[in-house]
C-alpha cells in the first residue's frame, strides 16, 4: 500500500475548532480512530470548514431522500474506484434502507437489475453518464424530469460532481483506509434467555423491538394502554405476558413490573419506551397537552425506571430509556416534547451513577424521526409543513428498522448511548453549536407555522384519557 502524500494532521496541526469537529464526526463514523479523510483535509483549516458546510448541504441535509443519496454515493465510489468512500457508505447505505442485495448490486454495471426501482435505475444511469461523458444526455434528462423536480435535479448533479471530486482528492492525497469498529450483529447467545420488560409495546418502536427480541431468543413482557393491539404483539412473541398499564399511574406501573418479574422469573432489561408527542406552541398552546406530554414521557419513564431498578440491579442488568435528539436540540413547536425528553436523559444519567456499584448499566436512546405512528401523527401537521424547509436533516424520516437495529445492539452490548440514524451521534457533543443553527434556520416560516399551530390544536399521537 502506498504511503499518504499528506499525513493526517495532529490536534496542533488542525487546530482546536477542527479537532472538535473531527471528534464529533468520529463518533458517528464507526472507525477505531478519527477518519483519515477528515484529519487530512482539516490541515487546511478554513477550507475544511467551508467544505463541510457545502458537503453537509448535500448529505445529510439534502433535499433528496437519504436512500437516494447513499445509492448515488456508492455508485460514484464504484465508478471511480474510491474504495475509501465505498467502505464507509456501504454501512451508511444499509442504515438508510438499502438492502444487502442492492448494496452488492451497485457494483453491477447493469442498471436494469431486478433489485432496482425505476427511480433508482434513473439515479444509477445519471451517475454513469456524468462519470463517462461529464454530463447527462438529453434522453436521460427527459426521463429524470418525470421523477425529480428542479431542486432535486440540481442537487443530483452537484452530489455526483462533489463525490467525483472527493474521490479524485482521496486518490491524489493517498488517504489511507480507516480501520472500522466491528458492528456485526451479536450472536444469539447475547440475547437468548434475557428477560425484558417493555412499555409502550402496543405499536411503533415498542412493538417492533418486542418482536425482534423474541425472534432473538429473549423472553419479553409487554405493557401499554391499547389492549387489543398489545394482545396481537404478545401473540407474535410466543404468547408473551402483557399488561394494560397507564405509565402515568405509579401503582399500575409497579403492579405491571411485579407481575412481569413473577411470570418471567426475574428481570434483566427494562425498555422505558412509552411516549407521546404533539406539536404545541408554548404561547397560545393547550396547557393540557403539555401536562399530559410531561406525565407520559417524563413521569412515566420515572415510574418505570423506579419500579424496575431493584430487579435489574445485578451484573447482567440493563435499563434503556428512550429519549430523542429533541433532548439535545430544541425546535419550535416541540417545547413540551423536548422538555420531557431532556428530562428522560437526565433521569437515565442519574440512575446510571446510582446503579454503578451493582454492575447494572443504563443507556439513553437518541433518535431523529423514525417511521412510526408517532412521526406521522405528531409531526405530519399543517404547521409542520411551514417549518420543513428549515429543518434540514431533522425533517427526514428514517426507516423504523434502523432504530430497532440500534436498540437490539444496545441491549446486547448494554450500551451507554444508542443512536439512530448514525449521524445523530455527531451532533450530541456539539449540541450547543447545532442549537445556534436551529435557532437561526427555524425562523423561516415560523410566523405562519405558529399561527397555524394555534388554530390547528394538534392532538397527542396516542389518545391519553384525562385523569
């Protein structure tokens, strides 16, 4: 292997600001050391930051769906022989929703393969034509017009060109491959036999995780407020025990946990997942919606962790509290949700310290928008449409499987932090800087969004009865 023409920069060579940026990127990269590409380019301090802003506008903050973006990057990597980019984006492509068959088929020059949709075939053809002829032909452009709008077409051309340029830069600088951390799925023995109590298990994340853990050999007990849906999930999990339980009621939570312990013969894992959301302006919003959000999302998690803590306080014990990216980065209309999820983060951090001497571990899950009922009901409002353009990657919906995969790994490894999609990890260490960006960008369309939200009075994602 040839030596790098310019070696990766040290902290002193790239500067304190760039070192902080690279450290944040490293957390989401899946590499054992800070990625060589970033530590090399960061030696040009000013240009590095300008390049990140431009590259970030294409990915992950682009207009094209992330699955389209990752497909394009993988095709460009294959066309240019950019092994460095291919290795990184195969993982990112899988997280965006590309199947293993599609990732393998990217190397096939036949864009008409059966694994591709018509839209994906067009993307592959565009990558190939720009690589070979340095432009898109009139015939292909006509076909693209039927599938993509003007903004998407501009972005597509820039995206292909950017990663072609990046491939040339990597090759010319002789940037060395990064050693990746192992992120293989855990063996069956890691989850087989584990006794898991899950709240909010009737639908969404809770239901999907229950089915996944059961398939991996875990024994699950379920809690929720929708008995018919809960019964169906329980049936899919080998007739698992389930309990109708309103997490706002401490006595109901304590009774459900105790019953789960008796039926499972103990407890190894608690997943405090139950939650609701509603877009709510602080000024002019319905205070009852705020109060119920705090009751379910914060008090419910507190009651769950409090009741389960004595039973998981052992060497194999683990608690995972489902928080959100909204705990770290706060957007307009999400004051109630952000406040509740920030509280969840704080509770889990405190419990981690309190249980440390027992050998139990505590994790926090930070998710951007996953494809669940909560996302479609809570954030699919008219008011949200006025803010979507300013929301960047925060408005992109990630397949539910990505979150379930992350939770499965987190439980198997008893992780301190679980994130989905992967780029969320890069934002957490620099949350104050990200908040400044959100503060500025969210002002566009905010006046109309607030006006609509006050009239819309959006309901909670799950109907919660009064108390």
